C-alpha cells in the first residue's frame, strides 16, 4: 500500500521544458490518475488573445481580455492512449498552443491577475475528483497548497532547450535552437519574477533534477520516494 492508492492530488511544478508533462503522464498511466496540464490552459488563453489581436508589442488590452475571459471555455479530452487534447471553446487547439508564437507570449498573459484567478478556479475544480496529477508553476504553492505529494522539477537550461528543440523538429516544425534556448531562459526569468504566484518550490515539495535522468529513471525515483512515505 502506498499513498498513491488513496487517489490523492499530486502537484508537479518546475521550470519550462524540464519534462514535467512526460513525467506526469507516466505517473497518471501507472497509477490510473487523470493528468491535467495547467500550462495548456495559459497557452489556450494566450492563443485566444492572439486571435483577437489584443496583444500589441508586449501590451495587453485588459478590457478586451476580460471579455475573452468571460466567454472562454477550456476543457480537456483524452485520446485512447491517454494523451490530453486541449479544447478552446470546443475546438481542438492542442497543436496550435505549442507553437513558438504562443510560447513567446504566454508569459505576459500568465502574469495577469484576472487570467490567473480564472484559471486557478478551473484547476481547483479538476481537483475535486481526486486521483489527479497536475503540472504547472504554482500547483503546490497556490492551486493545491494542501496536496499530499508535491514535486519540484528542474534541469539544466541547455538540456531543456535541446529536448524542446528535438520535440518540435520531430513534429516537423521549422525551428532554431538559439531561439528556443532564448525563449526558455526568458520564460524562467519571467516565471520566477512575476508578482502573482511566481514559480517557486513549495516548502514541502521534493526536488527532482532530471538533467541526467531518462523518463524511466524518474519513475523509479518516484517509486523509491513513495515507498518511504
Ligand atoms: O508548462 P508550459 O511551458 O506549457 O506553460 C506555459 C506557460 O504558462 C509558462 O511560461 C508559465 C505559465 N504557467 C503558469 O504561469 N502557471 C501554471 N500553473 C502553468 C503554466
């Protein structure tokens, strides 16, 4: 018997592109939990802002943003392999929200209080079901401060950039490694320094540095941790 058999909430936070979703999905599959990618929700709001043309040179039209937030519906579906598909007002936007255009604007949108308020409420709603593993930046600190298991993930920025680059190239995107590394470093900075719910390790979170670890090693690491809890 380990604590995951009680269908708890598992909070995974950490830096951009350090494999949080790969790790969270593996846990979800192994322990029959539901995976929720909170970053996808910030990306979906960002996509909607881009489509409504309300971001101009780093400035956001807050009145129009509130209109968007009042009418936005973000939900997830899961394919037969358990992969999450993000739906923005019913439309499958899973691929579009991963584009570099969205990635380069998501930090601005996710630093806005009204956006965070709306999405944190939605995320807490997913937690009512229990048996969920959610990844993001403030899951252990703001969304589920009482989560029974909190993991804080980190890895060397260059290793993270290379992983992200390989992922996008494999998808057929025409991307440049230096742009990706620059985007990761700039997002790390913005995520850690924003005023509301900055990226931070919760006091009771366990750190996982996976710079030199394969995804399988991380699952073994987790098993060792939960067997001791
Ligand atoms: O995990 P990701 O890279 O897909 O997240 C996209 C952005 O959303 C990231 O730059 C920070 C933001 N984010 C956040 O502020 N809070 C979360 N819980 C999840 C993501």
